[in-house]
C-alpha cells in the first residue's frame, strides 16, 4: 500500500496538463468537490440529467456490488442495454490504464454523455462520488462540461471509531460509511476493546460479551468516577452492547461496495481492565479490578490473545489487525514472579523490552495467518516488531523514527487529527476531553515533514482522524465532531499538497455540510465559528513583560511553552495547552518575577486553565508575595478557588490580587488541586 507521490500522479496524467480554470465557482462543477481533484479542466456546455432518471452502462470487469450501488443512488440510475444508449458510461480496466493507481479515475462530462474511465472498480466508484457531490445528491440536474483527472496522494485515508467507551449500533457505522465514501475515505478503524467495554462476540470466551461488554453506568464518565465495575447483560442497570458475528458480517457487506476496509482493533497489553475483570487469571495478580495490563509472563495470556485474534481474523478480510499497544502502565509487571521469570528466560532488561516481547510474539502469530499488525507508537518502546506498522499519535516523532527505520507508518498526531478535541470556543461547544483542534488546524497538517526523504516517504501510508468517545455519548454528538474535520483529513489524504487552499476548502466544506444535513447528518456549523481565544491573538503589554522569571518549582519538560521567558513574553494562551503557549506544572507552581528595579505594583494576576478530562485543574489558591531586595518577602494577597471541582467542563480562571505596593520582586505561588494526577497550566503573569 505505498502511496503515489502527489506531484506526479502518473506519467499519463502529467501529459494532460490540467488546471482549475474557473475564477467563479460554478454550480454543478468539480470546483465544489471535496477532496479537490488532482486536476480539472472546464469546457463550454452543460449536461442535463433527465428528470425521469439517467441510465448507466458498465464496460469491463466489475462486481454486481457496483451496479447495485448505482441503482440505489438518488440520481435514479438504471442500467442501459448498451454503451451507446447510456447517459453514464463507465469503462473499467484495459491495458492503457493497467499501470495506474487502482483508485484513480478520469471523468469527462460532455453535452451528450458522462464518461468514466478507471483501471479498477475502486476508481470508478470514486468518480461516482465526485458526481454525487457535483449534483448535490441529485438535487442539481445541470452539470458543467469538464474533464477531471484524479488520483489519491495516499493509499490510507482513515477514520477511527471508539465503540468501546460508548457503543454505537451497526446502523450508525453504516451511515458513517456513506459519508466516508462521499469524501473518498477508505479505512474504518474500529476500536472494539478497551477498559470501558468489550464489543465483539468471541465464541471461546463468552464472558467477554456476557459480562465485560456491560457496566451499570450510563456514561463513560460515570463509570470512570463510580468504581469502574462491570455487570451481566441481565442486570437492570446494564449499559453497553456488542456486535455479534452476524452484525460484523453485515457491516463488512456494507463496506465492501463502498471500498472501505474495516480494520479491527483488539487492545493489548494495556487498557484491558474489562478482560481482566472477566478472566482475572490473565492478570499479574490473578484478581479482578486490580490490574489493567495483561500478564506477559503467563502462557495463558498468549493462548487467550491468539484464540481471540484467530476468530477476529477469520471474520475480517482486512490485511491489518490493530493491536493497540498504547499507554500500558506495566505497573504490575515489575513485581510479578511470572514476568520476572519471563524476563530472565528471554534475557530482557526492563519492562519496555517485555512489552516488545509480547508485541513480537503477537506479530509472528498474526503474520502466520497472512495478516499484518498496526500499533500505536508506544510499540516502538523496547524495540519494534520487524513487520509492524506504526500509527503515530503522540506527535510525529515516533512516526518519523519508524519511517527512517524502514517501517510503514500512518500519521494521526493528536494536535491535528484528534477529533474529540473541541473544534471551537469551549464555552459554546458540547462537552469534550479538552484541547482545541479547529478545522483550519486539521487542514493545515502536512504528513511529509521536512527531513523525510522521498525514499522514506514511500513507507508513509497516509493519515487518520481519531474520535475517542469518553465524553461523546450521543450519535449526533459524534457526527458533530467528525464533520467537517473528516473532510480535512480526506483532502489531505487525497489531494496533491500544492493544490490545498484553506479559504477555498472552507467554502466547499460549508456547502458539503449543508449536503450532509440534508442527508440526515449532524454537523458543526462553520458559519458561526467563533475561533481561537481572543486574548491569544494579540500581545499584551504590562509591567513585567520581558522580565526575568526565577522558577522556585520547575515547569515540566513536556509542556515548557517557550521556556524560562514564557510567563512574561506578553503572549497569552489559546483554548488548549497544545498550542505551546501554556506552561505546565505537574506540581504546585512557584515563580518569582524580577521587575529590574523597585516600581509601584497595583495588580498581579495569572490565568489558569481547567480541562478535567486531561487532569488539568485550576489551583486551590494563589498567593502573591512582594519584595524590594529579593530576600525578604511580605504577603500582598491570596486568591482562593471559588468554582466547585464538580464543574469538569473546559474554562479559564483569572486569579488576581489588587494592591498598593512598591516592589522589585513579585512571587506567585499556586497550589494545585487536591486531586490525583492534577496539574496546573498558566499562560502569563501580568503585573501592573
């Protein structure tokens, strides 16, 4: 699944020398399409789709699925008896096209006929998706004459569905496949297992669906805060669900004609609380509700995982199985006699190498069945399995490291591709886990970074948008988070990098959102987008700007912002600490600002972030001290937390002290919230 370099779609396509000639966007033309085609050329005239419906004829090799799909479209297409009588002529295959990307196509609209040529059925299918957008699902009958030559930049263009934390019906997944197909997304990543619930029927282990798929809590948040227990399906309070094997077959049957590969994920070794509650003998302690990671020291663990994967691989035709690998605590492994024995027998130096041992063994098993594994970038720890594909989410460093070692990579960096982050100002958006990833940010992502060679880029399969569902209980909320940001993932994955233009894309995204709304989807309203935090959009002038800061307690290396000068650089943060303007402390914060000389001080303030889903909390209190000599400090005031800790939504709180003092040194001490794992984020210490 190597991608084609976008700037040279193929020698044949290069010979056509196409460009977008229109200056004004024309209704019924390819200028509205997402993802933007590789090349378009408008010509005079229009083609009118008959009000009574159009006819089509498929010439070449195709499946019955394509014809059935065409007949079910709102274009009211019916099969013609021959190519000369067809309104839409589709030619698939042939020697002239055999060297082209199988997802590529050419589309020519003349006053008398629509002609589609593609090397494989997938390309013909994507040409039809272009037509569906041009016609606005059949509402526009008059099409601009044009020629489109199109081919994808990357072979992997995916969306992730977290059905563990909140179960989604098979009907929901099928509905999203229609939207995915419309924008030429071709991979559906199903996160089927996690601590919040097991979601797929496994014949050999009935307790996975009889017990581990259910919890006596309505939402993930209630489960997380209420004991994290499970219950039987018969429990009156049971919430959850799972897919039977027949459900999976139905999902796959729906995906096939839409050319969507459904990739199952079975999480290991971490995020496995639900399995270990049902089968505690697979944990290090042997007790339920005590460990979150499988015990790699026990052979029973590998027997279980191989049995589960065997049933999963028998169901799914995908060439991939995602095995997770992220955020394993490994906390029980160090003191587990089985793990210590395994490490000694295998010559493993630490628990990272023990995780690598597990991943290697699982990969060998999966490879023996003719499949490949994908894992989150943590599978790099301790040594990467030889044939593993890395899905890079903690930034892009892990992905680049894997590329340079010759491994296949799928990019999904959280700061661009995590769709569970709020897409607009938190005060106007539904609940989310935190962070801020607006459409423009997702669209700005460039997967091929500087320093990646052309040869290394051959192993960059593509990208994926991820939607984790901790705070997303309703299906309509999930759709709202996917669209239109999924459009940006699609265009980055398909369109040549040089053709991307956000202003143009945003206009097309508004139109496509309108189309999806007409089709029954819930989408974010770009027309009412508020944008980033206003305070972050212009420098702030104050007495301490540019002054030296002494850190009595050091900020964390993970979130340094701009370093030692971040708190007095005049730059306030936006809606997320991921913007590198907020400085983070995994402890209390204690800093002293040197004003350079004794000056009048009337105001001392700092703004703190609260994003409980990310363990970011406003402080219990902030104390301000002042000094003229830097040695003898006296209190100037204290500000206490005045918002209940039960408010777990994203907000920003300014702590400030008004005084009438003279000082050269101003010390600010903020005491973090008394909650496990709580951290502090502040953007600027303002003194006037």
